[in-house]
C-alpha cells in the first residue's frame, strides 16, 4: 500500500465503506442532508466525503461518522423494541 502525503491545502477525499449493515437504505437516508456521495449495494454502503483541504475533510468526516452512528443507534433501538 502506497500512502501519499497530502499538503494541508490539497483538495482531498475519503471513502467509507460499511459492509454487512442491517439496513443500508436507512443509513443512506440518514445521510441525505450531508454533503457526501452515497452508493448503496445489497449489503454495503459507500460514502465519499470530499473537501478543499485536510482540515475541512476531517471536520466533514467527523460529522458524517456522527450521523452514521446516530442512525445506527436509532435502528438498533427500533429493532430492539420489535
């Protein structure tokens, strides 16, 4: 694996792949208000986050991960109450 060192001012992106999630469509729906690219597959969700620089990418990743965590916890509670 080759790791490139990005400058603080470089445009950059990161892709999160969540596989074997319980409800891919529900997690994707939770991210519609985020500024991310979303691809759903039968058992996985791909989320692409882009930003103008590393600092903004970190902030957007944090926000996206918090949204995913909140949606996941809500789904767990819904499934638990059934």
